[in-house]
C-alpha cells in the first residue's frame, strides 16, 4: 500500500509540474516574487511581502491571505509555491495567483511556508493597503480597520491618498483614525502628532486608549502633556459609558425580575398566598417553549422564527390552567393559614420539579434564539444584545397589558374590590371563589410567559424557577405587596443596584447586601415603596 501511495504522490507531483510549467515559463514579476517567499529567513520573507504589496496587484491579497492562514506551501520536489487546504494526509491544491485547482497532493510532499507574529502584522498591513482603494465601502472599511491595528508609519502616504478620494463618511473616519495611530509611531512634526491625538480622543474607545498609553512611554517632553490629557479624557469617557452600560445591564436584569415577579405580585397581593411553587410555574412556561420548538424543528423548520409567537399563548394557557387547578385543588382550603400555604406550595414545587425531571430528564434543554433575537449591536458606547432588548420591550408590554386588565376590565374591578374588602365584595354579589381562581390563573399564566422570555437567556432545566423565586419575593415586598407600579419600580431598582454592586462586591455578596438593604428598608416601611390597602389591613 505504501508503494501505491508513493506512486500516486509522484504522479500528482508530475501533474502539478505540468500544470504550473506554462505559468512558470512566463516572465511574470509577480510570479517571481511569490516563488521567492520560501527563500531565506523571516526578515527576507518580510521584504518579499512588502515588495508584493508594492506591486498594487489585487491578486496579491489572496496570496498573502493564504500565507497568513498557513495555507501556502512549496512542493518538495520542485520548490513551486502552491495553496493547499483540507484535512488529513491528502490536501487540495491550487495556484496561488490564478486560483486554478491543481488536484490533490499527499501532505508528506509539501513544506509549509511558516510565518511568525511579526510577519502576520506585516501581512495584515499589506492586505490593508491593497484593499484600501477597493470599490466596495465594506472592503475599504475593513482595510482601514486592519491598518489601524498595525499602525504602520509606512502606510501614511497611502492613507493620505485614500482619505482624499474617500466619499463615505464612516470609511473616511476609520482611515483618519488609522492615519492618526500611524502618525504617533512616526517622526512627524509635533503639531501633526497633537492633531493625531485629538483624532484618537474623538475615537474614545479602549483601542484609542491603548494607542495613547503605548505612545506615552517614548513621547517627547513637548508631546507628553497632550498624551496625558488625551488619556484622562478617554478614561473619563469610558467611565461614563461603563456606568451607562451598568444601567443598561440593570434595566435588563430588572425586566427579567419584573417578568418573574409580576405574576407573584398578583397572587400574593390579591389573595395573600405565599406561593413557593411560583418559580416552577415559570419553569413550566420555559418547557412549553422547548416543546413548541421541538415540534417546529422536527415538522415545520421554516416556522422556527415564529416559535416564540406560538409558544407565548400556549404557555399562558398551560400555566394558567395549572394555576387554576392548584387554586381549586389546594389553595382554597388553606386561606387564612399562611404557614400551611407556604409548606403546601413548597411541597408542590418539589413535585413539579420531579415530574419535569421524569418527563424531560435532569439535563438542560436547548431552546434556540430566533434570528431576530440573535446577535448584538453598538449604540454609541453601549453594547446591546438583541435578546435582552426584546425582553425589556416584552416586559414593558406585559406590564402595560396587565395594568389595563386590572383597571379597565370587569375582572380587574372585581379583583381590586376583593383586595380592598373581601366581605364587602362578597356582600355586593361578587363570587370571591371565582375571582380567586381566575386571579391565581392569571398570575400563573403571566409566570408562564415569563418562562418563555427567560428561556432565551437562561438554561431550561428543572431548577430554573429556583433562581428567581427569592428575587421575586424581594421585588414584591420591596415595591409594595399587590401594587404593580411598586413591582415595576422595585424590579428596576434592585436590578440596577445589583449590577452596580457586582463589580465591587461580587455576585453573591452583592445579593446579600441587597437582601440586607431590603430588611432594613422594611423595618422603616413595612408596606414597601407603594403601600396598598387590602383585606389584610382591614382584618
């Protein structure tokens, strides 16, 4: 077998030589430079790279790209430079300039043209120069960003030419920033370097800060004050945006807490029930999303982007029905006995967890993000993920709809009547058991759609609800039992406070400090931020 393999390798090599012979016969200066890449050491190879970039030939970008990725080889028998890609012992080869396929070659017959980090930087700079004058704005932008990273003073002249011709504002700004970074490494005049510092201050990100910090060590006495001032200016700007980023993270966390707690605010506020199974209702909503996505994946893959729209009403109906069943089967026998209610719902939470483990298993389940909830974008100095943004919007929509239901519908009117005075509401003909069942079902249904949202940012597992039940109670108690506005303010306040404490105290200690704060706060205001008079007060 080894003899056959050797014979195949020799035949492939001969075919490659035959295929490359016509191109080698031509006196192409570019071909000569490409064939010179394997010769000498790294210093000689860097000179060849600069010579290739100096030709301005667009084909050079592909050659250097292959060299940077480690796909450029030489044939051991002939020394011919080729591009080889693939895995295993047999690699597919192609001409580095024309891209013409040359067939498969055994890896043992090839020598890789090696590069080090210095050569990679030279390659990035050369490729950037070659694409800086391209027709596509995206290509020119990528080239400018590549040249910004290398900050090669030799590219200043080419950047000046490109800036003079550029009509795209975004690309032109990137080119000016690349030129500024290169100027700081050059021997340009003092006023030019100060102008470059102003350009980097306007850029104002960590990359600009790194350039100025690097330039500080070798700066002259005349230039040093401008660099120090620029560093302070960028650090102040970054601190400002870091604070805003924490506010955004806090709003994002607060919206998650709002979704998890808003259903509990209804059941706890209207019914006075300490429902320790509330987290498991959230978990059932998340598993409903998983089941919907599994059905869509297996039978209707084209509808995956609509999976959440399908899962939302189903999760509301499923968990709402479970909530009504819990109220009718367990809770209604325990009104006025809070400790027994707590123990009963805690036992129910264990039953629900074990039931889900039995059906779906103990491991995390995959719930995918639709395309419109994937990825992130930058807003000035903020980095915002689409899934978090949509959850914030969704939480506000749920809050607004629930507020309208409580204030604009007969059910909401009856719920508020029962909250304020159960005996009087019953005397007026309101069926308080029916209101209790629907209230518990409504709170559970909202917990279910909270589970749909949480499935997009958290692991879907039987323990999902345990992560939110304590935080939900803290939000409800802090905001004011039964008051939706209090729940909103409490969730956002605790979310933002938690995110500002985490960098200094850590995640665990931050939660402990929040808990201590709430305990002290409740000592001063037992009814929370927004006190709501209810039947517990009347009693």
